[in-house]
C-alpha cells in the first residue's frame, strides 16, 4: 500500500511539473502551490515514525501477545 501511495504522489508531481512547464505566469504560481501536498506526503512517508515511537509500538505489541498467550494457556488448562 505504501508503494502505491508513493507511486501516486510521484505521478502527481510529474503532472504538476508538466502543468508548470506548459502554463503562463499566473498559472505557474498555482502549479507550485499544487506541488506542496504531494511533496509533504512523500516527506511524511519517507520519515515515518521516529525510533522512540517504533520502540513503544513494539513494546505494546509484545505486551498484547504475552497477554493473549497467558489467556490461551489458562484456557487450555481449564479444558484439561
């Protein structure tokens, strides 16, 4: 999904640059303004969450898995 988003943004940037190259003075400013959202989107995608946030997400995921394993172990013991 991430690659499709990057591809769509690159296509949009290409189209906007074509629009910039083929337009006249007043439309060029508008074309440059249209360029801002896809560039910001690519920047956000490339940077992603910071290291601390990724560590916290991993810790939460591991804690949830441990909780589920503990519940499954208790459930299987009750069945015996």
